[in-house]
C-alpha cells in the first residue's frame, strides 16, 4: 500500500493507524501547493480532489477521505481491535465519533488556517470550536480514550486535529482532560514513529 500524505494535515491519522497495525506501506509526500508528489507524479491524477490523504491499494484502487481509510485499515486486522466489528452497535458509535471529529473539529478548525479572514470572523469559528472542546472535556474527563479504555481509530483522528491548535495559538489549558489526552496519545510508539517520519529533514 501507498499512503499519500502532507505534514501537519489530517493524513497523520491514517499514518498512525498503519503503524499501530504494523502494516507494510510506502509513505509518499505530497506538496500541497504544487500538487506534486515526492516521486514527481501529478497528485491530481491520483486524487482529483487535490487533498490528502489517499491510500493506494495493491490492486491499484485509490481510497480517499480519512474516516473511510482508517476504517478500511482497521478491518484488515480486526484482532488489533482499533475498530469494533462492522455492523455492531459499537461500530456505529465509533462512526458517530468519526463524523463528529470530521464535521465539528476538523471542518470547524479549517477556517482558522485562512490567513485572509479577519480576526473577528475567526473569533466566531473559535467560539463554536471551544463549545465542542467543552463537550470533549466532559467526555474525556472520565476515560482515557473516546470509546472507553482502549485506543481506536477515532483517537488517531482526534489527536491529529487537536495538534493543529498550536498553529492557531489555541492553548488547551482550559480543557485539562484534552491536554492530558493529547499527552497520553503522544506517548504511543506508533504515534511517535509517525511524527518522526513526517518531521522535516
């Protein structure tokens, strides 16, 4: 398999999952501005949407969208229990979390990357985002992971998007459970390995 990624983006989530599952894969960097891959391909021919992540399978199929990719990967090694069995109630709860992260945290953060937006407009997005952080604070205050006590693909995704807070000068000290959660996930060997692999040379 090949994972197309760019540093400091949501592609870190499937990257972490690949390492958690100890799957063999090739990591191919994409320049988000030029849309060229490190090996000289036009990334738009791989994923016409133009953004990462994209997972190229052994049969040549391309899978995009992080929540879909991480579920596909988790199902390759169900014994690692990064996702409950497909069709189970627990799987629906996991998908509920993936959708919440995608629509409320990931998409909710995206406007803050826009340097042309005035601060007053960004404040509106921050206020909404902070309400979602309040919800996560309540959820994580009594547990170590989103779905309970064991790490899941939803945790890989939430950890990834929470990492963007540093780019927005958002301190998580007002949400101590989120701060503790982020610190705990950072210590995982697969997370450390993914972060090292994506670090600038």
